C-alpha cells in the first residue's frame, strides 16, 4: 500500500527551499519527535532540530532547522525557517 502524497513548501524570508509533493514529514518540537502524513489534522508547531521528508520520488531528504514554524492545514504543509518568536 502506498502512502498518499501531499504538498510541502519550505521557505525562508527570502527564498523557497523546497516546493513539491511528499509522503511523510518527520521533525521535532519541545514535546518530542512527530510525523505528518497526508491525512494529518490541522497542526501548528514550532520546530527544532532537523526536518526529514520523503519526496515523491521516494528519496529521503533532510533540512537543518535551528528554529522554524510548521503549519499543516487542509493537507498542505508549510515550513517557515528562521522564525523567531518575540
């Protein structure tokens, strides 16, 4: 059984680092490690450490995250890197 794909955009203030379909996203927040699939509920989290995802070709890719914000809504994930809470 294959996992359904969903849209992921990873961006900084100045550029889009990734924009494509993925099957899974794994990262970490203050509560621990978590994973996102296409059917995930709407979700908002501050990220720390690495973000790992499997792209539509089946390749596992990793992005270093010092600080970031992830929003998942309606099956679309957006990650804002360099997010600094006030």
